């Protein structure tokens, strides 16, 4: 069993990481927000590496393209992300699907548009855009609903 002090220390570290991310998201002028390299080092898990809230060409829901979030696996092993999802601050969920695997140092693009799923991309096929072009907060959650990573971008950062 974990001691309460150890749990509180871990919780403080998570909120410190959230505060650092919220202050320092790079990009944004073109609707693309990237987690700065100095903040990537704090993650030894999967994390939200990039948000494309306003694609340069086309519509947010263009088939096979459009708005998306990039997840990067910082673990040193292949990770089962089945049942994981990204949740927006409006409560919209972008599920990664069942049986989704991601290799070490690999990326997975999660699109709100329709398209054909591949090893590198998941297409959720929503009717409406999920990512606010001006900014928002995204949370990566595991299959139990626990927060794994948080990314505040644009006006929310």
C-alpha cells in the first residue's frame, strides 16, 4: 500500500507538470501547438506532443486529414493503449480504440475526422470538430479513466 505522503508528492508533481505545460506550449500562430522539448523530458509515459487545431489546408473534418492530436510514447516498451482516449475541456472523447498498440518513441495521430485507421493514425469520425481553434485543454486518459497527460494550448495556455 502506498503511503499518503508519497501519493501527495506524486500528485504535486503531476500538477506542477500541468502548470509547466500550460505556461509553455510552443506554436499557435498557424493553429499548430507543439509541446516544447524541455517539457518533453518530464514524461516517462505517453504524452500529448502536438495539437493541430486549425489545419493549414482544408476543413477541420476533411476525410483523412483535418484537426488532430499527436500522442508520443516515451516509454521504453511497446504499450497497450486499448481503451485510452483524449478528452477535450468540452467533454468530447476521442477514443484510441480497442487493442491499440504503440511502440517506444512512436507517434499516433488521433483525428476527429473520418478516414481509414492505420498503425500510425486513428480516425474517430465525429460529426462536429472537437478541437477549439483558439485554444483549449486536452487530457489523455488511460482505460481506467486516470489522467496520463494534459495539454493546454492557445488561449487556454
